């Protein structure tokens, strides 16, 4: 049976020209959450507040990306 070693330090993500940051620090500001049958909330990840809603998942993702860019 195989065993897997656990990491002792956070995983780092390096982007060329930018210092390495732990993955935990690189999070989207908004996320799409299923809130009912065919109904999606766009939540702010830091506060949990709902910033918008859509009935189509693709439109909800588009709104989340739009809010992310405008912030």
C-alpha cells in the first residue's frame, strides 16, 4: 500500500515577475454559490454577503468575474 507524505509548509505558487505567495493568499474575491433550484448567489468571500444573483450559472460566473475585475 502506498503512503503519501504530508507537506510541512504551505504550497507556494510562483508567477514570473512576482514573489511567491502561499496558495491560501490567492483567493477569488467573489464566488458563485447554489442557492436553490436554478438560482445562484454571488457571494463576497471575505464577508459572506450576497452581491448579486442570477438564474443561469454561466451568467452568475460572468457577474462574479465582472465584479472581480471592477474591485
